[in-house]
C-alpha cells in the first residue's frame, strides 16, 4: 500500500489558477541608418532577448520556440533588415504565416529623411547596403521602394530624423519598458508646417486658424510652453473649444485602436513655425487625452528652438 503525503486545503488558500506566461514578439525593421541597432540596445537593456539580422524565413521557427518556452523567452525582439539580401523579400509572407498560425506580434518601423540617412552614413564612413556601384541616394531609394508595403502595414513608425541615440533610446524605452494594463501609448507632437509634415503622424491637426502670438511683440520671444502664450492661444482665442471637440472626435478612434490591438499612435499639431500655437495646443491636448483609461500620453515639440 502506497502512502501519499497530502496537504489539506485551508479556507484562506488562494486557489486562483496561475496565469500562464505570455510571450511578446516584436519585429524591428526599417531604413538602414534609422537607428535599428540603437533600438535593439535599448530593448536589450529592458530585458528583451534580441536577435539581429535574422533571415525572415526563420521567424516561424523562432516564434515556435518562444511559444514553447515562454518563461525562458518572455520578450523576444527580432531585427530584420535588407542585409538579408534576397531573403528580405519574403518578410511579408513570413509575417502572414505567423498571423495565420495564431502567433501575435508587433512591428516597429524606424524611418528617417534621406538627408539624415546620407549624413549618418557619411559620418560612419560606410556605404549603403544597397547602393552597389551607384550613389548612396540610389541605395536609399531602392530600400524605400522595397520597404513601402512594410512601412504602411507596420503598427508603429518612428521618425528618427531629429533624434540622437539617447533620444531614440528614450523613445524605445517609453514604448516597451512599461508594465501594467496600458493598452495605448500616444505621442502628441507639435511641429511647424514650414519644416514639413511629420512622416510618422497618424493624425494631423492644423491650428493656423488661431491668431499668431508671433505678431504680438511681448509674446514673440516666448513659446507655447510659457503661460502668457498659452493663455493667449487657448483662452483669449477660444482654442479650448477646438481641443474639446477634437478630443471628442478622437474617442471612437482610441476605442478602435484598442479593439484592433494597436499600441502606439502619433497625433501631430501644426502651426506655421512650431513655436507658439501648436506647442500650446499640443500640451493642452495631451492633458485631455491622458484622462482616458489605459492610455499613456507623451508630448514632443519637434521644431521648438528652430529659427
């Protein structure tokens, strides 16, 4: 007769089933020179297991391994880029296969302007991986053409044109190091139309209809971060009504993002130079959006400080 050693159940014992570990799979891609290595380093600093320069065809195998060992690989980031040469053309097919197999993932796409990419390659004294015997701009153009579909279908697009390595690291940290029930991370960005539209904006609000503090001598030297300018923009010219209605219009958008499992979005607010009106409205808009449940909001002033 075998004797079993059992422990009696007590009334205060927690019988809630242990929640299984859920793994996260992040695919990092984008333009060469846009900061993939910096992003990978930031992810690694926050506990992600990072695999760089992986051929897309191996994604399925790695994802299957991750699903079998969720405790060993709870957060896996895979960096895929055109260094995979001919293999890169299969990336869309590989991602579709993951989705068909029920494996959830997110895609972070890093981009930058042609001018910025050229400057970074020249500073590093390295050729573009696709330029061959042509010019650097030829390689950049070929890569943009190759990545067009990938960028348009990516959940998160970060424009790193005016970011240094520290700012990019901070942006990645903000996106992927936070724990808890946060579902959506919003960036509210002010900018100046005369410097061009932000390439990573999901929504763009034009606030050039508001009287410009630039033409008020005592306000011209200041910015939208100063209380006098903010009062002029929001209170004296009733821009708060615009903010109220814009936030109301965004409510179904944010609900849709949650429903579609979208975790990151950028809302851009533009005026002429990105110094007064757009800054004040962006700050106020961020305050209102931060009141939504399970949403974190950060502000970024792209053109503040430019002449």
